[in-house]
C-alpha cells in the first residue's frame, strides 16, 4: 500500500524546535475543527470543576487534585488527534473519538500505573526526571502503536532509554508549557474580567488563594499543546531508533 507523505518533515529536532513546530502543526492541520474539538473536550471539565468549587465549596487544593488527573487523561484525545493529523488532509473528529474509545481502557490502566510510578519517584527528586522521562511516551505506545497497558509501559521505557539525552529536555519543556499556561491564563483572566470589564466576579487568586478559575482554565488550555509537543518528540525518537515504520503502520 502506498502511504501518503507525512505532513511534517521527518528530521531530528531538539525540544524547543518541537515546541515551535507544535503551533503551526495545530493551526495548519487542525484549523477550525480542531478549535471546536478543543472547546468540546476541555470546556466540560473546566465548568464542572468551577461548579464543584462554588456549589460544594471545595478548596482550591481539592480542585487541583481533581483537575490534574483529568487534564493528564485528556491528553490521550489530543495524542490521537495529532496522530490523525500526521497523514490526513484534514482532521476527522469522528475517527479520533472512535480510535480513542477503542483504546481508552488500556490507556487508562497504563496511565494510572505510570503516574503512580512518577508520584513515588517524586519522593526522591533525583529519580523523578528519570521515571517521568521513561513514562513520557506511554500515550503514544498505547494509543498509536496499539500496545497493551504493560507492554506500552515497556515500549515507552525502551524508547526513552534509546533517547536518554533528549528526555530530560522534553520533561522540562512540557513542565514549562503547563506552568506558562496557568500563569498566563491567571494574568490575562484578571486583567480582562477584573480590570477591563470590571465584572466583579470572585474568581479566586492563584497566589492569594492557591487557585482560581482562570488558572484551572490555563491548565486545561495547555493540554493540546503539551500533547502535540510530546507527539512530535515521539516521532523524532522513533525515527532515531529506526522504528518509524511502526508509527506508519499504526496510522494506516
């Protein structure tokens, strides 16, 4: 079967190059459909957490404890979307949702196991970046390669070991994107709704109260970008170990 050319030039890239490429990749290949997909996927958890905070009087710490796992899990949707966009002329949302649904259980199990490992490694700061790096490509291994939960963990770890020098850079880039998403959303939210529009809405403050509606929105807004950056890094890593054909077979 003759495969279409990928929509991204396959060559070695550093972490920051993948961050730069993620923006045009989303804008050019996703377009309006991708924007609707982002809104449909991320608006419900943001609104739901806002309702829980207001109605049940959850603390901001409790909101973060709920928000972070949900945001991490939702990365799977955008991982599949990135894989779909690699070859397709346009993003097909139905195809993305069906592909994710087929692998959702295996993905959830692999994600829980990998994140427990990361949390345990976080107790010793030396191990945290190592374990996090070895778990970074779990979504791609399970969702795109079709691996089972534990074989996906093993594949991701092997791929990370083969690209050890770049994994720490990837972890730092993903962390920076999330942090910037939260901080920028917090700043712009207060500037627009409090200073410009003067709505007088009590949205909380990240630095005063430990959280806010704007900061939560920023966390979820970073999900599509982190997923795309990680996917592009995964493609580079696969190419470096001579296994790009694995991704090609999965996509077709």
